[in-house]
C-alpha cells in the first residue's frame, strides 16, 4: 500500500512540474503534441484540443512534447520559433512550479504541527528530567536565570551553556505569580547542558506561510551547498550515504506514509523541492542545461545548430541514466 502511495506522490509531483511547462507553452502559443505523466508504453491516452494526454507504464518522470523542441520546425507555433524569453519561461516554469508546490505543501504541515516559537514560554517538560524534578511546569514563563534577563528561547539555551552545568536559579511567572526554582542541568551526549524543557510552538496560519517560504529558501541553499560539496569532493563522510535513487526515495516515502499524513506531505514537499533544484542544474537534457543553451544563443545572437543541441542533450541524458543506475544499485545494496 505504501508503495502505491509513493508512486501516487511521485506522479503528482511530476504532474505539477510538467504542468508548469504546459501552461507557459500554451501561453506562448506553442503547439503541444502530448502531455505525459510517466515514461514507457502508454496505459491511458485521451485526445483533447489537439493535445494527447497520457499516463505511461513507468511512474518515473514525464514530459510535454512540443512542436520544434527536439527537431527542426518552421511552424510559427513551434517552440524553436518563439523568442528567447518565451522559451526560457517555458523551460524555467517546470522547476519553478516544483518550488511553488513545496511552499504550498509546507504550509499545512507547519500549521498543523506548529512552528517553534522563540518566546520564553515552556511548551512542555520532559518526564524525570532536572526541570521536572525541580518543579518547572508547561506554560511557565522564564523571566530570569541567575542574573541574566530572559527574553527569548535562544537566551535560555545560551545562558545554560555559559553556566557550564552549575546549579541555576530560575525566576518564572506562573498564573500571574513569580516563583523561584533551583535546577541543575545535565550534560547531553552532544555536550550541551539541558534541563529537559521544550519550547512552545505557534499554530498560526500566517506564521505557517512565513515559515514555508523561509524553510524553502534555507533548503534550497542547503541543496546547492550539498551539490557543490559533492562535485568538489568535499562532502562530509556522514552525508555520503544520503544520496538516494528511486528505490531509496520510495523507502523514505513509505516510512513517512506509515507515520501519518503530515509526515508524508512534508516528504513530498522536500522531494518536489529537490526535483525543482536538480532540474535547474546546468546539465544537458535537464531544464537548466537547455537554459544554458538559450544563454549562449542570446550572447552569440544566433541559434545553436539543432542537431548539435540534440546530440549534446542525448549524451547528457545517457550520463544521467548511468548515474541513476549506479545510485539505484547503491540503494539495492543498502537493502541488504
């Protein structure tokens, strides 16, 4: 069942990507032959407004077949006859739609699960922790730790680290009354001093929207950093096993599906964001590679020979397939 859910999620993400290409191509007046989700033999096919809409057997990938995209065409409705800006917008739309989809999916996740608040209010207290034994309670407002005034959760963390595990006197506000509580932090496995309190979470629609944009931007930066480290060979050892192919991703999606709908939506957002960022890489056969060709065309003032571009894209596609096979092989080894 989880595999079916994973395939459905992939299909939806790919559909959104191809929808971006499709809508911008339609807007530019490009003649579209086919809008397909999946690769390989057709399972379902329907013709409407001269466009063949199809679902294919292999649920990985998809495409929008446009007149004059991969072949020469003199038709005014062909992809190649449109302006550089129009063609660039069509190519960019797919990855951009994936980034937008990630933001849309993150919003209900952050609204449902809440966003960590930087306030000085205790969201929860861990059982049998120093805080629990000392008498700290959920919703206590920490006003002061020893001589340090507290205004945010970051202040709480920093103050305990500076105290190096010494007993601290905490001034809290509880139900409008101030109380003084003494607590001695314990050292965690990662070397931090903790007392067992958890920060509060905000469940606010507008906060969720803000967080969705912020997290999306931060993840894009992390993905770009990861790619640069991978290419330059500076990838940390602990991250080398984080590269996964279709089998590995299906495993992640299956685990997320078993943990609840919000975990599944979160993973879907991350996958969509990955697809968007990866497709913008300047690699032949990817949208980013095709955008590079348009940039060269803009600089030269004339188009690259279609046969040359097709050949380079085919080489890039074959290289990507080899990489996919290698990563899938690594996925299979992990299973055993």
